C-alpha cells in the first residue's frame, strides 16, 4: 500500500465532537466519488491509519475530510489537534461500495445519512456524474443535535453555489433532521421515508423501486433498519462491483444512535 504525506491547508471545528479539514492532494491519489481511503498520522515513527470517506469530489485538487473526535480514540484524539501546515498520511488507492458504478441509473437518487455518514455524500452531491445519472438527488441527513449538522448552511444554498450551480442544475433536494432536541425538523429519517411525508415536504414524486435508487451511510442500526425496509420489504436489489443494483450500503461508523 503506497502511503503519501499530505499537508493540512484548512480546518473548521464545528463542535467539540466534529471537525472538517482539507489537505493537499497527491497527483497519484485516485478515487471515485463516494469512496474511502485510509488516512492518519505517523505516531512514534509508525503509521496509525483509519478508514475515511473522501468528502470532496474527485475533480478537486485538494482532499476534504469530515471527522469525529472520539475521546481517547487512538487516531482522532490526536488528529483533532492538527494545525494548518501539519502533515497527515494517506494511502492513494480508494475503495468502497457507495459509488455510482454499483447502482443502475434511474430517476431519483436518495442519499440517506446519519452523523459522519454524510462524508461520502458530500463528495457525491458535488460530483458531475451524479447529476448526469439522475433527475433529482435527494439528501436526508440526521444528527443528534442541530449544531452537529456542520454542513447545514452550505447544503441549504448548494443549488445556488456559484461554482457548482452549472453542475447541480437545481437538481439537489435536502432534508436535515435532528433526533435529540427540538428543531425545525425532528425525528429519525426513517420516519419520513416510511410514512411518505418526505416526498410531500420536498415536493417530489413518491418513491418507486423501479425508478429510484438509494445509498445508505451511517450507524449500524440505520443500516440494519434500511436493509430490512428497502431490500426485504420493497425488494430493492443490493448493488456491488459485479452487478449494478438499486441500493448500496456502507458502514462509515459503528456508533449506536
Ligand atoms: C468505510 C469507513 C469509512 C469511514 N469514514 C469516516 C469518516 O468519513 N469520518 C469519520 O469521522 N469516521 C469515519 N470512519 C470511522 C473511522 O475509521 C474511525 O473509526 C474514527 O476516525 C475514529 O478513530 P479512532 O482511532 O479515534 O477511534 P476508533 O478506535 O476507530 O473508534 C472508537 C469508537 O469510536 C466510535 N466511532 C468511530 N468512528 C465514529 C464516527 N465516525 N462517528 C461516531 N462514532 C464513531 C465507535 O464507537 C468506535 O468503536 C469510517 C469507517 C469506515 C469503516
């Protein structure tokens, strides 16, 4: 596995649990939107690496990452202290199942995320091919508290972003929700999917398994719940690198919510 060093060029701490940072990008680093790499730090001369979804789209010259800060976490207790100009290490060959290649094309693409599970979708919602393949790209993202929706303001104006609006063509739909406090949208994203109210709220067509596709990224309970609903109840076929399907899953973190 080729390991390269990247320089930190930007950092934003959203909360005491979450931060986002950008690094330089080695010209040899290859990834498809939605994939993950191993990233980390050299500690006492040894690499300490963890899986991280790339949050930037593959046409950018920098790499963006969205990270948890786990108290006493071997990597993130140190990673959260990085400063501009510091170096992190990454491998250069990405992998992952949340890629457009694993899904049939279709009408609408649903991206369902909890917590840091938003990271691969930050790449996909800014990707050119995503909007080539689908008429509408619908992101549902829930966190425990509103302050944890670190990308919220950015996402609310994404259709109008000067640099992205030609790519996105007003095809982006967004529904944020929080589960542990009163906010404008509260509750688990599964609720608005099961009762069909998400389509009314966003003014879009009802979900149609024949036409619409789904990507899921987040906690283990959410993965299990959506696997039951979409694959067992609705009969959506899971896609992989050999056979394109109607739904794909990635466990980007293992926290119970
Ligand atoms: C495919 C894949 C993609 C991932 N992408 C990301 C990403 O983009 N951003 C990110 O922050 N993490 C991501 N992770 C998790 C990441 O690999 C590390 O687990 C995390 O950075 C913590 O590292 P650590 O060494 O500090 O603690 P670890 O020893 O790795 O984890 C300690 C504990 O912290 C909790 N935890 C770990 N990661 C998270 C998380 N993201 N959210 C909530 N609780 C967590 C779990 O309970 C875990 O047992 C991904 C994991 C996988 C498998």
